[in-house]
């Protein structure tokens, strides 16, 4: 496989990028202007020590045992050994990062996971590994050298005695040095290894959710009640041709069919997927305390936007927000909110009481806030 390098292609260009989505890596050279996206190192230290955003510090180099520490940190001082800091969910603090991920409109918004920053020293790395989800890696500051590929297989095993899942070196598909403004797209399960070449090497990762079968089945258990427990294992006209304690292949097929019959029940599969993909990445308390009077606030504000941490999606006009099923026959105003993540107060005032009360709850919990950031 040849890893293609494209010029004059940005993240908004779904016509081109959809050809690589989930199938092959691709390099986008000078695809984004990053000057306004680079955080000051002192700001990152404040985030590490003064917020609860998930963070990690990895020290070490390939061929040695890495050390791992989890934030938040009481104090932070850069180690003497090569190091990398990882901070998750920065779309909560940097509206410009949230705008980047919103610009990728050719991928459903419910697929988005979070914006993660990798901040590294010279020779800093998180080791050679693979992820089970898609990611766009935007080089913000300094240079990072990448070894890309090959794809992992069922024979790819994790290195022992490492604090994170790392793999042995294998011949990469290609090697490449990312400069500020370059983007690397990696599909799931491709091995990659990035090393900082300059001080304060910063790479922004835009990751996408990929719920596993286990979490979906866990959701299935949540939906079972007395009404649908009637779907059971059944074996009419059974002809026993095995030993007394033997479970036969025909029994396994029937168990599978029972599960499929359950998934075919109305709205079950919809619920399983929608609740999982709208579950919040972080449970963060709203920054402001709302009093009991939301109506005057709606009257005084012109435009609203969803908080970056709010997850909203719908299936056949059934609305799901932050892992919960809100209601059916969702009005067009709220479908518009789900699609654009913005709405007008004039549209809120048109809503019937059930949906108006739902919006009031979104405001009260901080999921919907007055719009303060203009599109780039």
C-alpha cells in the first residue's frame, strides 16, 4: 500500500477524504493554518494542574520501559528524559478546536469523540501502537517524525511490561516528517509511531467514536423488561443427536437467532446505538449557575449553541441527548439544533410545552448556552 500525499485538500473536503475514511492512511500537506491554534506551554501547565481534564505524562523512548503518570498534577515540571503530555477533551476549553471538528461535516457529528493534544519534548513519543478508531493528527508546533504502518493483525501482540499497549517495530509503509499545518489521517488498526523533533512539539488529534460490540450488548441488557422477555431460546421438533450434556451447533444457531429476534424488536437497535454514541465523553459541571427564571434569558438572547461536550443525535425524529432518549416526533427546530448545534430564541419560543421544557432543561444543565463564539 502506498500512503498518498495530497496538497490543497482540507478537512472539509469530504468528496476526496471519504475515499480514505476507515480504509487507508493519507497525508494532507499544509492543509490548515495553525498559528491561532497553538497553545502557550504555560497554559498547558495550568490545564494540567488546575483542571480535571483527563491527562497523562509518558516518559521514555522506544526499546525501554516507559513510565506513566495520570493527571491532574499538583505541580508540573518537564522531565529530563524524553517526555510526552497528553490532554483530552480540549474542545471544552478551546473553541477554535471545536470549530475545526464541526467543520468536518461529511462525518456525522455523533461520531466525534474528542480533541486531544500531544505536547512533547525532542524525542518524546507515546510509543509504537495502533488505535481502534479513526483519527486526524494535525501538526501545530514543531516537527514530528512518523513511521506509518503496517496494519495490525490478530497476530500483533502487545509488548510486555509496558504501562500502555505498545507493539514491536515492523517495517512501516512509509516514513514522513510532519511540519506545522500538515495533517495525517489514520484509519483504525494501523500501527504508527511519532517522535518529536523539536522542543514543544504539539499535535492535535481529532478522534472519532467506534462503540464496540460489548458496549452495544450492554445497552441491550438495559432495554430488557417483562414485555420483551417473551423472546426466548426455543427448539421445537428437536431431534437429539448428541451426548446428554452436549450443546450442539444447532443450539448455538438458535441462541443467535433469539438475539437477532430481540434486536429486530421496534426501536431496540436504535436505542442501543443512539444512547452509546451520544453518551458524554466527560461529565462536567456547567460553568454558570442558572436561577429558576429561564424564560427571561431566552427572551434576552438571540442565538444559542450546544456546549462542546453535549452530544445530540436523532433516529427517525426520535431525539437522543447525552445518552438519553428525549422524545419522539422531534420538531424541526430541534432537528436543526442537532444538525447545526445552533438555534435561535425565536425558534425556541415556537416549541410546544414538552419540547420547550426540554430546552429549558438543556439550558439549566449547561448543554445549551448563549452563543459567544463566531464561526472561523
